[in-house]
C-alpha cells in the first residue's frame, strides 16, 4: 500500500523545524521508554534490585518528556493553527506520547515487582514465559520506533499483527499458573505476583497497537481504532 502522507511545504522554515523537532523528541522519548522496558525486564528476571531502583527513578524523565512534548504540540496548535496533514501529524504524536508514558509506567511495574518475585522463588518455566513475552514486546517497540521514523503503514500493520502472539502467550501463561496453583496451593501467592508482571507486558503490547493505529491515521487519514485485524487489512489493502 502506498504512503499517502506528504509533509506540507511551509512558507515558514521555522514551522518545519518545529515539526521536525517534535518528531525527534518523540523518538527520544520512545528510546528512553525502550531502555526502561529492557532494564525493568532484566531487573525482574535477574532479581537485580539495584537496577530496579534505577528504572523506578528514571520514570520521572519519561514523565518530564511527555509534558515537554505536549507543551510544544499545544504551542504549535495555538500559534500555527495547523490544518489537514499537519494537524494529523501533531494530534497523532500527542496521542503517541500518552501511550509511551503508559508503557513507561508498565516498565516501572516490572521493576517494582523485582523484590517480591525474587523472594517468592519463581520457577524457571515462569521466567521463560516472562522472557518470551518481554522479547516480543521489545521487538514490537523497536519496530514502532522505525514506523515513527519512516511512517511505513505496512510495517505498522505488521506490529499490530504481532500483538496477537503476545496475547496468546499471556493466555497460555495464565492457564499454566492456574493449573500450578491448583496442584500446589502454596504457589498461589507467587503466582499472583508473577501474573501482575505478565499483565504489564501484555498491556505494553496493547499500547504499541494504539501507537501504530495513530500512525496509520497520520498517513492515511483513517481512524482504524476498534477495527478487528481482518477488517483493518482489508481497509488498508484498498488503498
């Protein structure tokens, strides 16, 4: 499918600079969130409480970037009064940073869980599920940053498709935990603790789907939220 988004040629070069700066700041925020996710997952899997504390402390930087970018976008809307593709560009990035901030919150949850999980002697199989889910969402986030850079709708659709694998893994993990807790009631406490972390990873996948839907809207001008995957593919293939 073709990329329909074409940046407007502005008389004011300063406007172009402002828009490009916002995009750069969003990518910077995304890179920080990716680091938070990687470190939060590592802290959880390795029982590294020192790294967990760093992740928790850095969450303030994620929040500060969201505020800074939001203020820049608000200023552009107020002063430049963008229309058409420019307005879609700004609105899409405002929504994107909201989901990035929430991904940062989920990464912080992984870090917060580090001590509890470490002390509850989680089984290796449970760690394997978390590692698998973590690898999936990190790859989704990596590709999402590429989509922000290139505005490639095909790649955005591929990221959205990948979320189903995350959901499947999450459901399989929950079934495993329920079965284990039935067989060994003593594992109920640890199972509930680790399921909280798995839920955080599943939610990150959902936020990444949101972002890629915003980017499809930016490129094609189509609001594809709340559309199932099969219908979404059909809509995009009509382009």
